[in-house]
C-alpha cells in the first residue's frame, strides 16, 4: 500500500511539472533561510554555556546616580569580591577581572602588540571552565608577575604548549613567568582573553575604596542558592562599606547621600544572559542583542509560513483539476483515509525533496551568510547531532502541515457532485486561498517597511553632524610603544606638508578610552553641586584637529602657562552645573580617597556638544584638561593620496622604533565599526526580505496560472464579444490586487509599531516617514502586478477559437 502511495504521488507530481517546481523551489528557499537563521540563533544562544558551572555563575553590576548622571556599569569596587565571599554564605567563590588593554610582547627581535590581556584572581579557573593543558590551576595565578596563556599564544611564541616556567618580556620592561597553558577560549564566550595575569600584580586591586568601580566581578553560588535572596542583602552591605568612605570624602552619611537622590545599587545578571542582554558601560567586550535574535526568529518563521502557504494555496487551487480523479477513486471504492494518505504522501515527498535541496542551498550560502553576519558558522559533526533529527522532524511536520488542508479538502469531495461538474472552480470562492495570499503579502510588506526604516536610520547615522569632523583623520595607535619619543614623533609628523594638524591622546570619540570622575563647585566637595563627568586628558591641538566648535571662551594655548590648571567643558556639563556663566569658575577634584587634597581647575571655554558615545545615547557631560596621554596620535590629513602618506608615517615610526609593529586606522572607519551590527542587520534584512518576496511571488505566479487556466472559456467568450487584452489582464489581476491592498492595510500599522519600538533604542533617530509606508505599499502592488501580468497577458493572447474548441 505504501509503495503504491509513493508511486502514485510520483506520477502526479511528474505530470504537473510546473506546479511541482514552484512548490519545491519555494519550500527549499524558505527552509534554507530558516536553517541559516537557526545556525545563527543557536550560535548566539550558546555563549558561555561551555562553562560547567554556567547555571551558578553571575556577574555583579553597579547602577550609580550621582552628580546629575545615571549610569549602569558592568564593574564593581575592588574590595567587593572579598566582601561577597566573606559575608554571604550563598557565595561559594568570587573572582575579579580587570582589563589592561594591550602589551608589547617580545618575540626574538620583534615587538608584537597583543590586545587580549586581562588581570584575574587566582580562583578564576575553579569558577570558569578554562581547561589547563599544563600547570596547576589552583596555584597558577597566586604569585605576582605570573601569567597563564592560551594554547594559541604558546604555539605562537614558543611553538609548543610545554612552556611552564618560561618567561614573556612585556613592554621591554618586565618579565612575566608562564605558570600555565589553557585551551583556547571558545569563540562563544563574552570573555575574550589570551593572557591572564595574576591580579596580585596590580596595585589597584588592593585598594580598599568602595567609591571606585573598575573590576568585573563574578560570583559562583552554592548549589540551591537563590540569587534573588542574595540581591536583597546587597543594600545593607553597600551601606555598611560605603558610609564611612562617603563621610571621609564628602562629609556626608550614606543616608543623607541617598536623600539627595543619589544612590549605589548592586544587581546581578546570569552568565548565560550577558552576551545577549547586557549592554552596560565597561563590558569586557561588545555583546550581541537579544532583540536581533527575536527578529531573526520571527523572519525565519515568517519565511517558513510563506513557503507553506504557497504549498497549500497551489494545492487547493488545482483541486478542480483533480476533482474528477477523487470522484472516480471514490466510485471505485477508495476510502477517504486512503485518499488523505495519498495526498499527504505527495506533500511529504515534496517536502523531502525540498529539504534536501534546502540543505545544499544553506551549505552553499553559509560563507556568504557568515560574511554578512560576522560569524564563523559551519556544519560540523557536532551540528549534525541536532541537524539530522531536525531535518526528519521538518519533513514530517511541514509535510503534514502544508498538505493537511489539501488532503482533507480534496478527499471530502462528494463523487456525485464531482462527476456532475457541480464543484466551483477557479480562484473565486476560495476564501482560504484569499486569506493565505493576504497573509503572505502582509508579511512581505512588513519586511519591506522594516528594511526601509533600518536603511534610513543607518543613512541618518552616517550623515548626522556629530559635532566633530571624522573624515581624513589617520589614527596611529599605541604611542606608548615609543616611550618618551611619542611627543617627538608627533612634532615630526606635524612638519609633513600633507598634515593639517595632529593631537596626541587616546581619548577620541571612536576609541574605548574613557575616564569618569566627580567634580565639585566648592573645595569642601559639597555633593549638592557635584558633577559626574567624563574627564579627558588632551593636548592643545585636540580641539582644532577634530574641528570641535567653541561656543564661548577659548581653546588651550601653549603660551598660557596657567592652562595646566585650565578646563574646557561641553554644553551638557555647563547645563548640569546650573550656572548662568560657567566661564572662569573653578571645579574641584579630590586627589586621594580621603579627599585630604583637592585640585582646582578654572573653566576657560565651553565647546559645542559632540557625540563621543554612540547615537544610542544622549551626549553626556565631558570635561577636558591638559595632560600627557599616549594612547594614539590622530592626524588630520590634507593629501588625497592616503596610501602614500600612510607609508611615510610608517617609515617615520620605524625610524624611531623599528621592532614595534605599526598599527593604524581611519577615524571614519572606526565610527562605522561602532554600528557594524546594525549594518549587518540591514544587509541581512534586505537579503531575507528579497527572498521572502521571491517566495511569495512564486506562489502568486502559480495561483495566477491556475486562475487563468480555469477561466479559459470565460476569456475566450469575452474576446469573441470584443474584449481587449488590457481589459482581460485587468479582470484577471483585479482579484489579486484587492488582496494586496488588504495586506497593506493590515501590515502597515503593525510594521510602524514594531519599527517605532526598534528606533527607541537610539537617542538620535529619524522618525518613520509617511513615504516609507507608501513606498512599501506601491512596491508590493507593482511586484504583485508584474508577477500576475505575465500569466494574465499570456492567457489574454490565446486564440479564443482554441479555448472554446477545447470545451
């Protein structure tokens, strides 16, 4: 019996090659896109799950409101880890990380700049699953100047992993002893490190201050502990430790401090949630976004539904062609269950072939998808463990789901009515088909509107006036490598005829250098007049090099010796100070934890606000003071021949430090990299939307073909009576265009609401314009009309004699 079902199904599908091709192609494209998205989502959801204790590991976050600013930090005070472990029985272990940035590592005569250094407490290997290939994980980081490196770094510098006891020379000054080698950390980790330095090496880690927040702090809870119960104890701990230090610094108790509206609030986030759900200041690295995962899952579901709708639509549309077959089978004694099985067999066969083709398409598109998504996804033996059962489930579920309505609809025909020709044929009267067409095009229009909104927002970001000029700026990185000759290097570069100006500092809008500080309007550090602000150390060329506008006062000057105690503030800082005219006013900064010494800076200028954070955030307070900072040299270039100029700068660099690698970037490219996720999102959205429209059009093309075929006699009579091609095309297209118009009415408000919510993630955004909705609607109508017109014109051009003679 089963063999007969397969044979009959194969014959039926072979007989209707056009129908079969459209179904297979549409379903295969839909399944291929779904598979790619599933690979992406599984990769995003798998971050940090390699840790054996992942369910019990949490990071402690710190929300702070002070000096007119509210900020959420992924860091906590240095002594907090020890306090958590000592004071709370729920905490089994607590460890800290402190990012260092980069070191120069000596390899022979070459200095290699490595960027993935991190200070870590000794217990890090008992909390996180970083398997150690050599060395003792319990003691590896207990001594000063001890370092544990990854397998990749061991092979890079020593061509072996048996390197325990050897040393690494960092920054040409300090030898660090290698005490362990661990396996390379998986890519699905929010901790991206190749070198773990013992925390005891860092003097800052021993400071008792609860007012400075610089350490990522993780806790491992004991089995069965409730993190919510632990969080409820945090306020008491904060008050006990912060209160005496507040009284020393600002002469105010913690209770009085909170009465001013300020606060310190600790919270936790589960390790497995950090990558997708955390976007705080001082993250260990850029994280993903759970919203994009939800969006991609929705797109996958939509595309899959469109493909299944195509199958159902085409199968029911051709029901009239198979009605007599069903009638004859029933007259000859076929039971309804056998007919249902027959039609489901056809559906499952189409799904199986489509799934096999989808796997081939997904495999072929994976490199392109990886490039768009910034991933390194692959089909490995590990992925086959879930992929094979998933493919079998897809074949059965989608095959039965997509073929269920046609099977029950066709098998329910009454043989007498069928053989007498009483069944309605054609497109009209198919309510379900009309509903499914509306459903398809509603999804397509939704995706078109979403794509246009994302494109417009990205274009707005790229063209927005940021308050500084990022074009034609070459950024030479890590001037620390030049030591005391960094200033000489800057002066020599400024002498080049291609250079308009240059500034020596790592504090630029597109780099990660940040320094938060608290300033006060009185030397007694009155908290009521405090200003929590970014405080950047720059040179006298900074403002002019970045073309930042001064709205009052003046820039720093070499000729003014008093500028060593001068300060420039931005508009936001001026507003928060609440002064009618901040010029020549003095702001005070404590120089030690007890605030026994303070330093006063007089305000010499107010600069126009510029976006030094992303456009997702409003411009916050920023102050600049003169100071030596060698993080980078930003060079404004006049020359159009940028490659030649870069070569000249590199040559100058090598003349000072020939063994140190030359690293550079362009500020506009660094800015674009900040929004790389959105750019990738936009490309993927455009690609998936295009494919969704193609799949929907395949179904519409098939429906139009069957509608025209079933109205052959009507078309012939109309032509005999004088109807022209244009009127027949309009008649055949009108039913479909009505459905597309209904789709626009349904999809437009839903898309507007969804994209309005997405735009709320940006402090600076472009409102959804009316023309976006109109363009999407007109585009959908044009796409539908072009798809339908091919079949409509073909039907209208048929000789009426042939169509009537066939009757």
